[in-house]
């Protein structure tokens, strides 16, 4: 009897606990068990335990995709901010190239007679001006030519005087007409011989001024001839030494090579498939391999022939080189701008990032930046067209934006 009573009490106690935990339990059951001794106290303890039970944390209200950063932090991170605006999307063709001298700015200082190098007034690497003396030669051939010129000049002057005298005598009918005609013909012949001697000196490399000053030079200088630079530039090659024999008969005829490298060419190798898009006058941008140097040039020549070895076309671009950074023989990468299209809204490529398969930019807010997904259109390596997600005039970060992306991903990982 006592054991049965104990079982009933235990069952009722379990029911009370279940009722306290189950709000859906009927009020009838609650009243049915309310008469048990200690039930009231049990209910109070259950209610107290329910109030003391820790409640689940309320979800924090966070703004996703925002990076809070101060103006000082923006300046320290060197984040540049610019307003979204229209731009130009251009299409480029990337080709290899080689820097070569401008063929129109290369001069070879050559001799036109057999001689010996008596002086070398300029050396390798020296800057020279046009018509500046770079070397002095000694030659028997030039001495003979100068002597012949002196003799022809003296004979011509004498015969001109005789011809003028005979003309005066003929006018006064003192001498015969035949004497006057003979004298006039002799004067014309000596003038012709003088002109031949003068042309010979010009062919040997003497200038008109040098020929005119020959009568003022000492006799010891008859065998010497000054060699002048045909153009200004820098001596990049010296082919002879002091005392070397130069000239004809299989001897060296070049003394120096002068180049003006203030403008240079870039030779491009363009494949036949890309050749239809390349035209003379297009802009070509040179990029130094392994360096940060960039410079624009202009295509001036497209060869109608293909190279036998590479099956590519030779394309020549011209660019300025006043600072001398583009040296002949240097390999460069070149971008040929083959198409330009204006777009209503464009952003720099440095402002774009890929986050969870979305292309996003970071738009400036009052307390930092906001991640903004955008839809892109035409693009190249520098800029991209924005079709949606951004309005003109909105300010966004365009440089050093990896800092913002890193902060955003760090905040998401902590959440």
C-alpha cells in the first residue's frame, strides 16, 4: 500500500514538472494536480528557474559591406578618392618591340681619298655639332689636287687679264680681230680648267669656304685635310686609330659613326592576323620590360612584306628620346591603340575587386566606405565601363583599395 502511494506521488511530481515546461498543457490538468501538497511551492520554484534561465542572445544589427575608416587612416593608407564620371574605353594590341636608331639621324664620317690619320679631335662618346672638325688627314692626293687648283686659278686670272687687254685693243682697232678671238677662247678654256680643279677638291671633301681660303693657308697645310661631322649627334663608334691608313684599295673608309638619339625608332613584329587593325598614325605606348617607364609614340611605317623567319610584318614607330632612356637594342613591350569608344560612366581598373563572384567598388560614405556591386561592360587593362550599380558624381576609392578589401574580409571572418 505504501509503495503504491509512493509511485503515485512520483508520477504526479513528474507531471507538474512537465506542465511547468509545456505552455500548451491544459488548464484542467494543472488544476487537477494543484491539490497535491507542495505543488504551489513547486510552481514558484519552476517559475523562478524559468526567469533565471539565460535567454538566447538577440541578433546584432550590423550593416553588411561597410568599412569604417577615418580621414587620417585614409591619408595614411594613400587611398585616392575620385568622382565617378564618363571616360574612354580603348582597345589595345600588345606586341613585342626593339629600340633601334632613327635611320634619318645616323651619319657615317667617311673619307674620299687615300690618306693617313694625322689627328683625331673627337673620341668615342663625344658630342659633336654639324660641320665640327672631328679628324685631320694627310694625303698626297689632296696636295696634288690643291696644287692643280692653284695653277688653274693663276692661269685663269692671267688669261682673263690678257683677254680684257685684247678686247680694248680690238675696240680701238689697234689689234686684229683674230688676236682678240684667240685671247677670248684661251680665257674660257682656263676658266673651265679652274672649275674642274675646284670640282675635284669638292669631290675630295673640301667645302666651298675651305677652297676659298686656300690662298691664305701656309704651304705645309697643302697635304692636310680636315674632316667635318655631316650632322650633330654623339659619336657611338670609332673605327680608326691615330696614324692609320684609310681610303681606297680595300682600306677602311669610315672614321666615325654619329647618331642623334634625341628621337629613336621602335621596330614592332605584328602578326598577319593583327595587321589589318594596325594603321600608320596610330598611337603606340612603349613599356620598358622590368621597369616602370612608359612613353607614347606614333606608327610611321608598315612594311608591305612579311619577314621570312617570323612570318610577321615589320612596323616602325617613332618616339622622342630627349632624356636618353630608350637605348638602341633594348627590348620593350608595346601597346598599339586600335580603337577608342567613349562611355557615359567608367572607373579605373584599380578601383575594381572581385568579392564572392561579384565585381565591386568602394563608395565613400560619411564614416568610411561601402562595398557596392557593379555591372561592367566594355573594359581594358586600364578602365572599365559601368552599366549599373554606380551613379555619376559618386565618390569612390581608386587607388590602394586592397586595404579596404582586406578590412572588409577581416570583419566578415570575425562575424
